[in-house]
C-alpha cells in the first residue's frame, strides 16, 4: 500500500489528484466543526448522553461526530446513501428506470441526476423534522423568548443549513470522483469514520490498559490489536474472495478474420452485497429504539431486545434473542440485495446472444439455473463472513463492555474503500505508463 502511494506521488497528474482529494477532505472536516447559527450545539450531546452508545454507533460513525455537535454537516451523506438505495430498488420496480440503466453512460447520468434530486428531498424532509421536532425542546437558543416570526426564521436557517450541508457533501464527493482519485462518496464516508477512531482507541486504552498493571495492560493492548488485525484480515479475504465461472465463446469466421473463440470467466464475488445487509439489518432494528429513546422518557422492555447494547451480556442473557433476529435479517438482506444487483437470467441471455457457454452447461435456462445455484451458495458464505465480522465487536461489547463507535460495519467500509481506491490509483498509474510508452 505504501509503495503504491509513493509511486503515485512520483506521477505529476496522480499527485495532483491526491492533493485535490486531500484538500476536499480538509473542507469536509472543517464543515463538520462549523456550528449552525442560532443552534445550541450542546443540545444533542446532552440529549444523546442518555441513549446507549451502541444504538447510535452507525449514526455517530457515518457523520464523523457531526450529528452530536449539530454542525453544518450533521446529516452527512446519509441522505445520499439512502437515495441511492431507493433508486436501486426503484430500478427493479419501475421499467422506465430499468431501461435508463441499460442505456449505458447516458442512462447512468440520468439516474445519477434523479438520485441528486431525491437526496435533496430526503435532506429537506430530515432537516425540517429535526428543526421542528427539537426546536421547541431546546435545539434553537432562546426559543421561549422569540416571536413567531423569529422562530420561523430560525427554523428556516436550520433547515437551509442542514440541507445545504448535505448537498455540499454530495457535491464534494462527486468532485473527488471526477477530479480526484475516485470513489468520492465512499471516501467522504471513510474520513468521517476514521475521524472518530482516535477517541475510540483512547476509550479502549482508558478502560482496558491504563487501570491495569504493566503486564496486564500490555496483554490487553496485544489482545485488542490482535482482534483488530484479525478483523481486517477477514475483511480483506471477504472483499477479494470470488468464484470464477469459466465461459467459452464460440469462434466465428467473418471474411478472412476469425472473431471470438476466447476463454474468459464470470467473477462472482463472495461478498456480493458488500456491507449493505448489515446496514439494512442494523437500521431496521435500531430505528424504533432510537425514536423511542429520543421522544419518550419511559423505558420499554421490548427495546432492549432490539438494542445491540444489551446483546451478549452474561447477566442478561434473555436480551440476546434479538441477536438471533439480527442474524436472520443479515442473511435475508444478503440474498435480497444480491437479487436486485445480479440477475442470472439476464446474464445467461447476454451470454447466449454473444455465443458464450459455460463448459458442460447448455445455454439459456440451464445456464441461469446453474448461475443461480452457485450464487445462492456463495451468498450464504458471504453472509456468514459478514456476520462473523459484525459479531466480534458486539460480543466484545457485551462480554467486556468495550463500547466504541466503530464496529464490523465501519471496518468493512474502511478496508473496502481503501482497497478499491488503491486499485483505482494503480489502474491510473498503469494507464499513464501505457500512454507514455505509446507516445515514445
């Protein structure tokens, strides 16, 4: 990795892209610290202090702590992520969008444009709900002494700031994709997650290392590092693992030239759905818990079954039943998300039209059934791998009370984005060298 970065800085064009990306990320972190005018920045910190940290781990990690500070980028890029998921689902449900997706680059640009509008709409809805819902509870300073006009003006300022901040982050992500090293939205999410990790490591140190004797402290530090390294290694295997289906294309003679006759393969990734099953499952289970805790002073027994903060606790084993539901949801969403991103019937039809055949499998329906069978097998393996990575932090939190904002989801995102970005940098370097070779 370091060798790739060193070689990248030696290339003038790629160095400019890296520096441009770095400057944009500095802007992201500055915006995460800028308070919204007229807002009590300590309001959410005080309000959320009574909520279990495990229930807010994803929100805290994805916003880089901006939500707790109620800064300009408090919504972060979560509206964009949500809108992208919605568009993926609608592409399957609405034939017009499906046709756009098949139009190539022009179709993808149209879908990207629609995604931007959906993002702004979601950000506007979320900001209005937050400003009105929490404005009279203390989010807006001195609201009790305000006239109706001033209160409405304050609401408008908060809504405009939150919506504009989310739109600006989306624009920054797209600029990094266009003028930087690529993966703009993912890199913005990456820097937000990384920004909260120093505090998490400080918490782990103060909890497990500092109070111990030197020998026990060193042992605890070694165990923590070993667990993190193990998770990173597992994520690397999960991200790069794939099943290659061999494909043989028939040879066609056109005039005096022979076309086709090549052997290739279809790469089916083990972790086809990426981190989305964990995000879906966690969001579905934590959303009602967070809503109840934010808007009600009462403590409900059923929320403890859905809260990851109560799972794997030795003194309260009954609440771990919710963990079984979480595991089932991860597997279900792994199959669901894979089904909307990979269509075996469409792949089989495209292969048949191009003269491709899987050795030993007849083209058409048999090919699609074969691909579907293999896909179901590797999706299950990928879902099990995701569960192992997601369960390690949950078990550590339950058994040892190791509460941190980053977990298996964050590590999957970090490793996945870093690996993908490095691959893009290497591809750009190869492309530059190739062009240089042709120009000589």
